[in-house]
C-alpha cells in the first residue's frame, strides 16, 4: 500500500524504533527517583531537551515535554493567559481561519471565559500576511497564534515578519510548528516567537510525545495544565514518558537527513508534471512558498469518491486534515480560500512519505485518470 498521508502521521523511522525498544528495556526507571537508574534516565531526558533547544536556538530550561502538539497548544493558551502574567483587561486573541482544529477549539473555550477572538483570513495563496496581523492588534490583545506551516496546504507563513509585528506591539506570539519542525529552519529569536509547539510523530518519531517552547519560562507565572508532583517545571504533572522522549531525540537527530534525501526526489514536481502530461484537470491550493512534502490538489474532473473506493487497498489518501476527514462539512481551510463545497470535496491532501518512488506516483496518476468524470 502506498501511504500518502504523512501530514497526519509519519511512519516511525527505523533508528527511532530501535531507540524506543531499547529505552523501554533499559530506561524504565522514574526520572524523578533519586537512585542511580532514576538519575540516568533524568540525564537522558535532559540530553533530548538540550538537543531540541539547540535545534531552535532556545535554552533547555525553556523546553517542556508534552503528549503532543495539541497539549502544547493548550499550554500555549491556557498556561500563559490564565497564569497571572497577562493583565486581566487583555482579553483579545488573534488567530486565523486556517489553524489546526485544536486551536479553533481552544479559542471557542476562551470565548466562554469572556475573550474576543479575531480570525484572520489567508490571502489567495493560503498565506497569513503580517500586515493583516498588524491591522488586527488592539490595546487589549493578549496573544497572537499563527501556525508556521499549514497542515493541509503546506503553505509557509512569514513567521519572522509576524513575530516582529507582535514584538513591537508587546504582544505574546505563539506558533504551531508541528508541520514545520525539521522541514524549515527555526530560530526562535530570529522569528520573534514567544511560544512554539512541536510533535514527534510528524518527523518519524513515536506518537504521544511532543514539546512546547516558552521563552523565559522560569520567569513567568504559568497555570499548570495538569496538576501533579512538580514535573516539567510544575506545568504538567505525571511521570515523564522517558522512552518516548528518548526516541523523540533520535527522530530529531536523523529526520533532517531523511528529509533532505526526500527533497532530492522532487516528488511534488514529478506528480504535477505527470498530471499535466496525462491531461488531468487539477488546481493547486496554496501556491508559492510551500513544503515540498505536502500538496493540496483539487481534481474538479475526477470522481474522488470513486477514486478512493476503488483504490482503498492501494493508496492511503486524505481529503483534508485527519482531524476533519471523517466529518461531513468541507475542510475549514479550503472554505477559507473560498472554495465551494463541491470543489472542497473534490480535493485531496497528498503528503508524501520519505521513501516515495516515482513509480508509486505513476500508479496514482493512472488511478486518477481512471476515475475521470
């Protein structure tokens, strides 16, 4: 089966799998324990913390391990906004119409707390412009949240420009980097980012582990998301998932080389070229600066339901994000780009595995051709 849904979750890399099994076997002690094995596990965790911090230009003390990007996003909002550092009269949040569903759900929750939310619309290329953020900032704006890379379009937002706007306005800036980490360069100082969310299973790591970067974490008043015995700077209690963190460290180390090798294949360009050569009608959503591993493709002359049904044992294909694909309504990202419901339903999000072969893409193109209306 040809897996074309890595934006939802990527296969675990072989080196990561080996590390994970070894960690389950050897790093089983509680990292909070004071005995030798506990201290060894704690040191292994801190090594990964330092590894992640170094990769984004942060301090290890600014990294908190979480269960994944959804929890990290919750921490970014709830811990900072409700911790006591932000004046109580600042109850305005700026985000976008194309954020991950968990950000939209968090914003819905903050509405119940009396916050006002401004949702920014992307331009025709699927990009959130810094000027739009600047125009939306008010005296009572507490937080701006804009993802670095969109999870359906692969479009890369100008985070450095947006961060500069927020910095000049003294507004906290959060960015969800679940789709971008390991694929684009990240330096939190250059980007003027205050908070950033990460997920291991988007880069060949295990599910159930991620991280959040919080600038000057130890100087902030933060509300714990999970009350416990003080783990992770008291922000999220519970025994730290050492084997998952250690495996995450391996993913951080090896994924960039895998991704560079993938880019040399030119999978996106090859697929688009084949669609053109076969005379297949298509439109790309989110053009311009986009990841080479993600493609939002509207096939207006293709019976998408037939394509998926007839090839369910051959291809893993997604319509929209994994969080939305089982829902009846059209993708909120595509409707934000003004696609009609019909066109949105005729759209595939193709996200390539690292070991994709051109013959795999040839097979996909032939399957699309057979499903022509």
